[in-house]
C-alpha cells in the first residue's frame, strides 16, 4: 500500500521441511550429524547443466533429480551398512514443521499473529491507515472462511489523530463563536460588529494558505496555534473599529463639518502606529519559540508559525480591509445616538473606581509590588515536566521476566496478565507480543513482551484512572517488571534518551561486575524515592546459558576441524539450511535439526554424535567441555564506554522534583567504583535544556522588543510604563499554574512567553493614546488627562482582553482532552495572566503614568511633565 514502509510479523509459524534427527539412531549406525547434513544437502541440491548446440539450434539442458517432498527426501541414501542402504528415514523424521521461533504473540489470550505496520516518513497517518484498512477489509472474507478473526484496531494511531484534531478544531470554532458574541455585546451594533468579525475568517484563511504553501498540514499543533490566536486576530480590527466609531460619534456630536471619510482616515491613522508596533512586539516574542532546538522545536515551531501567520494576517486586514469597510458601512450612518449600554455602564463605574485608586495610590502600588514579587518567588518552587502524558486511549505495557525465560513461559504469564487486564473497566482489547519479529527494529529476548491495551472511548481524566487501575493489577504479578506508557509519550522519551521511560540514569564504568553491583544499588535507591514506579535495569545479568568449549588437543587428536564441530552444534539446535524445495511460486527451506524432544533435554547436548574422517563415532563431550553459566543477552555501550542503564517512571509527582531528590539520594547513598560516574537523561533533562534555551532566546528577543518599544515611546519612563505590565501578567499566570496542579510543563513556559507578548499590546495602546492626547490634541498632562485617556481605552482593552481570553477558554477548560495536552497548559497560563494584566493595566497603569510618565507636547501646547 502507498505510504507503508514495512510490516513486522510477530507470532505465527514459518514452514520448513525439517530433517529431525534422532541421535540414538545415529549411534546405532556409527554415523554423525555431519553425515546427515551432507546427505540432505545432496538430496535437495539443484544444478544447472549447460546446453547442447547443434548446427542451427541451442537446446538448454534441464536436469531433474531433486527430492521435493518429505517422502522423497526421507528416501535419500545416507550411507551403506553391511551391504544395505541406510536412508535418512532410518535416522530422522522428515516432515513439514515450523522453524524455531524467535517471537510469538497472542490476542485476548489466544495464539495469534500480530502485524506491526510502519508508515513511511512524511506520510499522512490517517490516509495510510484508511488504505490499509481498505486492503484488510478485502481479505476479511477469505480469513473468516479459514476460521480466523481479524482485529484491525489493536492499535490505531489514526484514532488519536482524528480525536485530537477534532477536539482542537471544536475549541477553535467555539472560541470563535464566543469572540463574536463578545463583539456583538460590546459594540451593540450589527454592522460595527460584523466589520470586526471579518478579521477572523480572513486572517485564519490567509494563515492556512501560507501554511499549505510551506508544506505544513492542519494538525493539532497548527490548529492549536490558530486557536490561541483566535482572540488576537480581531484585536487590531476591534481597536481600529472602536476608534473610528468613537471619532465619528464625537464629530457628529460636536457638529463638525469634517467629511466622514476624513474622520475615518484620521481615526485609523491615529491607532495605526501603535497597532503595528504592538503586533511586531507579539511576533518578536514568538521568535524564541521558533528557534527552540530538538523535540521542543519540532513540537512548538508549527504552533508558533501558525500563530505568527494569523497575527500578521490580522494586522494586514486591520490596515486595509477594516478602514475600507468602515468607510462603506459607517461613514454615512448617524452615530449621534448614545454609546452601547455595556460601554456606557462600564465607563461610568470605571471612572469612579479609577478615582478611588488615584486617591490612595501607595497601598495599591505596594500591593501590586508584593504580588509581583511573590509570583516571581513562587516560580522556582513549581514542579516541572517536559510535556504532559498524551491521552491516546491506548497503553503499551512492557513486561520483562527473568532473562532466559522461554517463549512458552512468557506467553503463559502474558495470558494471566491479559485475563487480569480484561477485567479492568474501560479496557477494550489486549494483545501480547513476545520476543522479536524477523524484521523488527528491536532485538528483545524471549523474556520480554509488549502488551497493547486499547481502551474504550473515554475522557482524558477517565484514562488516567484506567492507567492507575492497570498499574494496580500489574502489581499483583511479583517477579515480573512492568512499565505502562502511551505510544507517543514513549516515542518522545525514546528520542530524548534512547529509552521509553521518564527518568534514565546511565552508570558508566569499565568493570561489568562492578557495574552490575552498583546498578542494582542505584535501582534500589531510585525505588525508595517518592513517586518512583516501574524501576528497571535495562541489561540485567544472569541469563542462563550452556557453554561449549572445544578442547583443542582432543579435537586435533580425533582429526576434526573445529569449525566443522561448531557448525554441527549449530545445526543440531538452531538448524542448518541445506537446500530449498518449491511448491508453485512458494519456496521452503530444507533444514537439518535435532528432533524436538531431544532439543528439550539439556544432557542431550553432550551426547551429540560426531564421526571422525576415519569413520569413528565420537560424542561431543569427548572433545568439548560442556557447562552451565550465567551470561547476559546484551551488553550496553555508549560513547565507546560500557554502561548500565536504570530507568524509572514517575507517578503522583512531577519529574523534575523527582530527579532533584534522586540526585541527592544517589550522591549521598551510593558509592561509585573508581572510574565510574552517573549521568541523568530523559524528560527532566530535556525540560531543563529546553527551559534554558527558551530563556536565553527570550532574553535576546527581549532586547529586540525593548529597542522596538523605545521607538514607540521615545523616552525611558514611558518605556518602563509599557514593560511594567509584564509582572502584572506574571501574577495571573502563576496563580493559574498553581490552581491547575503547580506543575510547569514546556507548554506552560511557552504560555508565559506568549502571555508577555499579548499583554504588551494593551500597554502600548494605553501609552500611545496618552501621547496622542498630549502631542496631537494639545491637552495638558495631568490627572484629568490620565483619567480621560484611561476611559477612552477602557472599552478596547476590555474587548481585546475578553475576546482573547474567551478564544482560549475552550482550550483551557478541555486541557485534559486528547489533542489539548500541549496547548491546554499554554491556554491556562495566558488566560490567568490576561485577567490580572487587564485589571492592573486599567487600574494601576494610569496611576503610574500620572506620577511617572513623561508626555510632552511641542510648540504652543508644550507643558512640563509631572514628575
């Protein structure tokens, strides 16, 4: 199917024609296994024969003598004994049988075949899934006729993609509806509101077109960027429309003879500079998000691109479409009627509240200062995590028994685990994969299993309860290690550290035995840290093995070739392919191997018969030492050094605080061997690195923002007034994080960066309006001008803050729903920060501006700024 990269097959059987040798029969005829290999190879061999060329014709020789069926192969002559032919059937059973398995699988506790379909890089998950499902639907009839049941939804990543995209799309649409509602309530005029609302479809469509040109798709991240921007795309239009309406109303009320088109033009130009600079400031704030490296950049860059494109498009709409529509729709209307009720009611109460704040500025300013310092001081005490666990509705349970556990025992344990998991409310289907597939990426041993647990459709928090129930069930199986994760979370963690775990501790050293002892102590210490769960040693020692060490002097004395002896041992227990047979267009290997009952007896290895070149019968134990020992199925290396890796997951607390406590305990409680050292990896390290990169890049962007704002404000005091709104926003963001669990994810940090950009807009608009009143309208700077300017900007600030907040509200409320796990914490931070920023911007900023601002007019209107 187009888009499919490969298919790994777990379970099932691969057909072979096996020559299953009975060693005791070989002894009877003084034969060795090497004789059987040679005879079977000759019986199934295929040879070309050339051609005969006459005067005018070439005849290709086609020879036929190969044995193709088990019966024919069984009649192949092995040797002659006392004048009689000894055939393969005399010493072996020749039959169709499965090759020795390296993996197995079960579905709902029954033997099955599990196909793991991998899509090509860059392919669309949903489209590839639908193609695969269509192909499987065609095969359903034939499989059902053979008594097989096909489950096409053991794990279906497209389900999460569809659910997540739908949830974010619904949040986007609901946010847009709430924004439109607020506009109609505040403007109280269908035409005026409609002009502002045009910015939503125009801006979003323009952003989508550019995204498509860049090759980006509409996924949860790009849709999330548009959803976060939904409130802001109307900000510029709202500011423009509100100022145009206010100026037209004042012009009509004063009986001015200025043409309406002139009033519209001047009103639009009045706010144009502030709108442009404010938008550029927001874009600059998002630049650090685009420059994040690694996984963080891959996650948030599409969101940032979508956000920047939408905000840029909204600026273009506000500068072009909005004034033109206002000219067409509003210029000829009679706007002498009173302001809308909401505006009038708000201004009346706002002016009185602002006068009370002006009367007692010091207590208010002191309270704000204390809140800002408290918010800044609280940030280091929050927990931290890289990204929240994605709620895919599917869990992968990693089950690891003692190294050396057989396939049958792993399937038996897995069957009991499956029965227990089926009793958990919310679990729909359970399937187990043991060992590895022939063409799989991982090379796990037969002691290792992955169990897919698919859930019924559940809400985000319900899925967390099911995960807790699954962990409780798994705790009832002592002696077996388990880890429970979702697929995408695993992929993120595996990319970060190479392991599917939140916390990874690498212990480097040279001595494997010392590493094993110290790693066991590290694992024990990690398990004692509060919140630790599923602590595992990734390369445990102790895999049982049978050693065969050839005694070189005995091998030489009997005339054996050492390599030939090793080949015979491999053939006996792994199988040696000696030829192929054909059935139509299918090809099957012919393999020589010991019969199954003998392979299951440990002592039979020493009795393996070999025959010397002189024809003497020799057993393997006569030329080799056979002993039991403890080995390991893998030895880990990293950076050309031996390493033991201990992994752990965290439940009930954040990963960052867990790692901090674990570092302290390991430093104090574990003595490392000479030349050894510990290194932490995983989500906590990624969070720390991403936080550092984000802060560094934000500082660089902050320099650009200060330079930009210095052009707008033209003096240091007014620049300080614009920037003072940032701690106002920090207070609400910190309170929002505290109210939602007190954990800072990478999304929360990006939310703070976004919040600072959004809140700068209102400060810029307020300070710019003060400058307009003094420099253009010639008003003297004083308490009355400060009150007038704040009252004029009340409605635009209220409207822009509310539409932005309501646009984010669906994302914040549904932050636990699939698809909103990353954008949800962002929305919560921005929403909380907007509330305090709006309140403090409207109440405290005018008081600060009155006392510390520098607004001076030139010429005849020049006045001294109040200091």
